[in-house]
């Protein structure tokens, strides 16, 4: 019984402090476009030029590798081939004039934000649950131990809480016409977290999973 009480208390503490996430997502797609007819998707390298916080080429390459790996993992299907453009190749400069012939559609992605900042939290008191053991006696005077949950104050000093924000823009073009057929811009902010790469990967995953769903008959 004591073990069950302790497990319940641990679960209560874990569930009571979730990490807050704020997300904004805007989608647009050409309602007349036949997405299920797409057979080949060409993915170009990620454009990181707008993200001022990318401090060097090592970070940029790490993000690039993660982007292409997540694209291949989440965007391919039995009936649709997802191809990665050669590293040195560039997407068409003008959407109105497409020179892509190796695919039905191609995707350009831009990393617009990749930031870590912090929020100041002033000193305060929080109430925490904790379990203590008490010795009690049965009717025959024999001692035994029981666990009891109590609430105690805990002083929390001034602190800074890390936050992370990532914004990605995806545009998918018809390879023959150069017209945009599907776009998404998504921003996610995760509070009390410095896992910027994790937030980034989840945005990429979500886009390519949505794309695969749109291409499924």
C-alpha cells in the first residue's frame, strides 16, 4: 500500500508541471490541384539566411541534415518518391518559370526563427506535496509505519526560465507551371525549455506528414 501511495504522489507531481507550448499555423492549398496524382517530390536544401541567430555554418549544416532526414522519413510513401536535390543545386529563382523536370512538385523551405531567450521569474513561494512516514501503534501497542501526504512551502529564488521559438515556412510548387500549390508557415514557442532542435524537428515532421496525407487518395 505504501508503494502505491508513493507512486501516486510521484505521478501527481510530474503531471502538475507540464511544459507550456504556444503554436501558430497558417496553411493554404490550391483546392483544384490533384495532390493524389503526385508521384515524385523534389526537396531542396533549407534556406537559413533569414534566421539571424544561426551563428555559424556548423549549426546551419546540422539543421540542414536534420531537415532532409526528417523529410525522407515522414514524406515518403509506397506510391510517392521523395528525392533530395543535390547540395549545390538551387530551386528556380522565379516561381513563374520552372526548370524542374525530374519531379511533379518541388519544395522550398525557409527557417525564419530559431531563437532561445529567457523570462524572468521573481522570487516566490510554492507549495509542494511530499510524503512522510509516521509511526503509529495498533490496539496491542505494536508500532508500524504509515505514509502521509503533507503540503509544505518551498522558497524559489529569482530565476530565468529558458524559452525557445522556431518559425518555418514551406512552399510547394508545381514543377511544370512553377505555381505554388501548398504553403504552410508555422511558429512554435515552448516555455521552460531550451530544446530548440526538438521543436524544429516537430515542425518539419508535421509538415511532411500533412503533405503525405494530402497525396494519399
